[in-house]
């Protein structure tokens, strides 16, 4: 019985490690981003204008942006899990990677801290967000 529990736990751990190693890639034909495994196998088909790396089991993705170099202008951001399921809808103007159980997002001119279900934990009022062609410095107080 202990060996079955051990093997089950080991299998879950291996699946978790394999999913955590997905990395974004750009399909040159479509200019869209998807995710590949370390072996190069496509795990999430290219469908995003911009795609961040996975952090804490979630990745920020954008649809509809105009991308220049590595800056996404416009479109909406949301979050996917390692299976490619959209777990937080694409409703944000900007989105930062998850750190632990929370991430910073911008909707309109307001900045929020959200949890992994998309619930607002707090509105961040000590920062002012200005729309510009430059990326937002999330850590700089205005």
C-alpha cells in the first residue's frame, strides 16, 4: 500500500515538473506564441500575441496586441494554466507574472492585486499608471 502511494506521488510530481518546464516560443509562420516542452514538443498551440513564462503554475498571455520587439501594445491579458486552459479571463490592459499566489494587473487606469482565481485582493493606490509606449516599472513609486 505504501509503495502505491509513493508511486502515485512520484507520478504527480513528475507530471508537475514536466508542465512547469513549458516555455513560450514564437511561431515564425503565424507570428503567434505558444508553449513547448523541453524536448521541443508543442504542448500549447501558438495562439497568443504575447506569452510570458510560467510562474507559480500560471502564465500571462495576451491576444490582440501589436507586438514590437518584446513589448505588447493593446490587446487584453489573462492567465492560463499549464494545460493551456484560460483560468483568468483576458480582461486586463497589463498583467505581471504571478509571484506566489498573487499578481499585479492593470484594468483601465487602476492597478490591482489578484489571486489565482482572478479575485481582487486589493486595489493598489500608491502607484499611478500612465499609458505610454514604455513598459510600466512595477516597482517604482510615482
